């Protein structure tokens, strides 16, 4: 709910995090009335305990007087708890950035948060880096290279994650890019990681961004952490085999664009195309993919929650390959948000095209929202659906 230009969060979607730094009311964003998840996890609690010297960890309590950087802070739990030390928060998620700012306002009554996109360079030099381990090993690789470039001999790095996300390959990544790495015992299924930066270690350049060329000659660019960075995923490939017809001068939106393949392939030279995603690295990838295919072409690249930044009844066609690789409940909520956004921004008579796994039941969702839908193509795994917004 919006009041006087600020978001007022219903108390029922907020939970209280109790850590050595205090108690903080936190909410996930976007706000959902029946939210099932908290805005922090046990890894956040463990990391904050280590910073306060209460984690029974094999390290000295780190200094917080210098330049502190927090990387992958999901909804601001770390940034809010440590805000008196003026940390810089670095995230790849627009939603995390908004969530951290709103949680800062709720708890500290200020929006003074130094938040930076993952596409920005890290501040230099870093004295303390606190890292939540991302699920993507590629994104972790990219971020560790960033930390190394911004570090000095006294830089301290502490990482944290849920034990199920910390694998041998995770620890090897820390060791190969930063230096000798140890871990803590598990606590509430979370673990801490303690790398020591070895400036004598020979470390090659980051492999990101990467690119590949499709069978049709499209050069696809992908930054770290972007879905399907090395090849076309099967759903996208099936969608490209069953494309929509784009009219002359149409306004096209690639919703949840990832590396921008759909919007780029479906666009014509005169198509007004917009690429939307919550990931800043995805938008940079889509921009590189589009500009490689259309040198000098103009397109919009918009970070946001779905299509919140676009006007009602403003576009002719929306194409979408919703995420299905995240937590199932979260993926379903994200897909439903995308479908509702598509309905809102389409002009009457405009079309929504979506590809998805057959078992996800998008048929029923689109029929409920649009009144009807058409199956364009299907195979044993995927289905391409088209739904048309009713004329008034």
C-alpha cells in the first residue's frame, strides 16, 4: 500500500529478525498478502553473529570502521542490521534493491542506503566484504573476481550460505580466485566461509560475459548468473520454432527477457521493443544481444517487478518464458504476476505468447485471465500458448 509516496507494509507480512545488532521488522518484496517466506535466513543470522564476534567462528571479529560491502543481500537484512556502519549493498535484483530500501525506511526511518547494481564496479578499496553465496556458480565467480580487484592486503572476506547451496565446487571457486579457504561448522543448516586473499596467487581473467551463436546466426551474449548462458534452453528453442507474427510498427515486450533472445529474434527493424527483467545483468545481456543483431537500433531495457513500469493498454504483443527453475511456489507466483501484467499492458486485441512446461498448467491460468487461449504448438515437454485480450 502506498501512502504519501512511501510504501506502508501490512504487519501480517512482516517478521522480526533478532540478531546481536538488534531486532528488525523485515518483509519480502514484492508484498504478497499470503507470503510464505521470511526476508532473511539462518545464513544471514550466522553472518551477523560472526560480525558481532558471537558466532564461535575461527576468526577475529572484523573491523567495521572502513569501507564495508555487502553482496547479494536478498531484502536488506544485512544492510539494515549494519546500517550504522554505512555499508554499500551490491545486488543483481531490482526487487532486492527496492526491498532493502523499504526495510531500511521501516526500521531506520531513512532511505539512505548506498545500493549498487551488480553491473557497477565495486567501491575501492574494500576493507570488509560480506557475501551471501548465490545459487549460480557463474555469478559467484564474477563477484569473487570483482572482490579481488577491489581488495587490499588487509581486506577481510566472510561469506555465508545455507549448507545445501555450499558444495565442493563452491569452496574450490573461493580457493582458486581468492586464496586458502576454510569453513565453519553448520549451524541451523547454515555455514560460514572464510577465504584469505592471496595476492601471489595466479588468477586468470573472469570468463564473463560469454557469448554463443545459434544455428540461425544470432550471437547471444550472457553475463554471469543469467539463465541458459551457454546455449538456448529447450523452451526458448521450441518457442523460436513456433513464432508469433509481428505486425509492422508493432510495440513488442519481452517480459522476463533474460539474455534477450525472444525479443531480438521476434523484432523487426521497425518494431518498438522493450526488454523487461528484475536482473540488471540480464538486461545488460539483452542489450548486448539486441545491439549485435540491430546495430544502431533503439530499444528500451527496463529493470522492474514484471511490467510495473509500463502503462495500461500500451503494447501490441508480449512474449514470455517464465522462470520455472526457482522455488516452485515462488515461480508460480512470479508467472501469475507476469500473466496479469501482460493482460494489463496489452491493448485490446493485443496478444500474449508464452512458452512453458506442459505440467505447469498455464492453459487454465490464461483461460481464467483472458477468457480463452489457443495452443499454438506442443510436444512431449513444452507448450506454446497464445491469449488475446478481449476488445472492449
